[in-house]
């Protein structure tokens, strides 16, 4: 009996030790930053850009780029994924500038030229500061929030706290805790994850139109996560599936660009359902008429 107790205590100790290790190294698991020297010069072919820095109240610096179009219809605030820096992500701005939308991209703390300690609370606060700066120059009805992968959660949080024209989510997760649970299913995720980013909780408070784009063959964040998200705020949500699309290659599909073009050109007019079949219940059985 005493031997079994030692074994149980040993296994419990190992479990606690592994949990502690995961707690302290998760920043390296979730984030893959690329750091850039302060004198790095951004350059993109056929793109007009302006670099800027925003100082936060805790002394951090958020570095970003403003991609400019000739006659802008509005601004896309693009919140990128968890890897590299805007040096690489900047090439995707063309998907919006070619539709005459300016694009604002920023690096999270510790990415590119941005500095500061990275926490979920700090990133949420930083993104709101950037949004406020955009709002000073552009009415919210001309602001589109675009969240890609990791950025989808923060974009959803911003949309829940503000009134942008629309929210576009590209390969979003239900929550980052759910993604972590997929890879380490036996660990106490709710206790050790410092970046839970519960997109599903924030989604229900979003009042603008929501457009979700997801590849059906995404192995990192399965398509079903977008399906679940689309059911949270169904009256405002439209779900688009890129057949055969993975997690990092949606831009290689023509269907993605057709969807994006449709989304950017969409009007927010309310659909007139009068005279439609919305009241018809196909599954309802007819009542038998008694003689």
C-alpha cells in the first residue's frame, strides 16, 4: 500500500512539474516573433507606406505601417497571426488596397520593432489604442476589422467594444484554450493558459456584420471552430468555406479572393423578407381534416 502511495505521489509531482513548465514556456509555444532592428526599412513593390510608432502608457512602443490607396473607401485594421512580423505580413495589404481601402497593420509586443511585455490584457489595450487613433481620422462606419488566426480573437474583442463597419475573421479559433487542449489534452489548460483569448465569449457582443472565412482542410484550427462561432451570433454572421483550403494558404485560392471582394463590396442593407418563404415550415406535417 505504501509503495502505491509513493507511485501516486511521484506521478502527481511529475504532473505538477510539467504543468509549471508549460505555464512558463507557453509564450514560446503560442508566439513565434520575428524581431527587426530599429533602423530596418520596410519596402513593398507598388505600395505606398508610412511607418509610425505609438507609445503606450506603460512605456512600450507599438510599431505599425499605414498602407495607402489613392482614393480610399475606408480603412482595414488588419490584426495578423502569431508568427513573424509585419515585414512579411505586409504583402497581404494588397488584397485590400487594390479595392481602394487603406490598411493599418501593427506588430504585437515583442514582434518586429514593437517592445514591451506581452500579456493578453496588454495586447487588448494596445489594439484599442491603435483603433482609437484610426477613429480620430476616420468615422467608424468606414473601419473594417480583419483578424487572421491569432488576430481573430483580438479583432472580435475590438468589435465587441466598438462600432466598426464590419468584422472579418480569417481562420478563427473558438478560443485559444481549445486549440491548446487539442495538443495537450491531459493538462489543466484552464489553470495554466495565460492567453485563453475566448473569441466565443466576445462574439455575442458584436453588433456589426460578421464575416467568417475558413478553409475546410485546416488542420491547425479546424473548420468546425468557425461553424461553432457562426452559431453564436447567427443573425449577424455569414460563414464562407474555402473548399480544400488549409490554415496558411487561403490567399492561394481564387475562391478566397472572390469572397473577399464580395465582402468588401457588400452593403449593410436589411433584407426585405416580405413575400419570401421564411414562414414556410417544410418539415411540419399537415393536420388531418376530420370528416
